[in-house]
C-alpha cells in the first residue's frame, strides 16, 4: 500500500515536468529558470533511487515492486532534459546579448 502512495507522490511531482520541458523548448531562454532548483530536484530523484536500492526489504521484493523505480527514472529523465534545455537556453541568451 505504501508503494501506491509513493507512486501518487511521484506522479504528482512528475506531472508538471513534461509541460515544463515543452515551455523551456519553446521559450528559448533561461530567464526565470533556476539552475540551483533544477539541480536540487535532480539530486532528490537520485537520492530516492539510491534509497530504493539500499532498502533491503524493497530489494527483497524487487521482482514484484520494480514499477516504483520506473516512476523515479521517468521523472529523473524529464529533469535531465530540462537541465539540458537550460544549458541550451543559456547559450542562446548569451548569443542574443552579443
């Protein structure tokens, strides 16, 4: 049952990332974005993934609960894409100033 609530939490956090990625792609600017915030979120998802692998009871039932980690990896991928877009958009901002 706790996995269900964890998935709901991860889905709620992750629901905004696809919209954020599209907005970053279309905006073509890093203005209004925080690299520090993105890095904190990225680190949080890494910590969540590591905590699963360090949890002996979770690993003991991994064959039936692997799906929980899938949601962490999906969100981590979205944050990674947004980080890459942030870097791209910073370069575009610098090129537009010059």
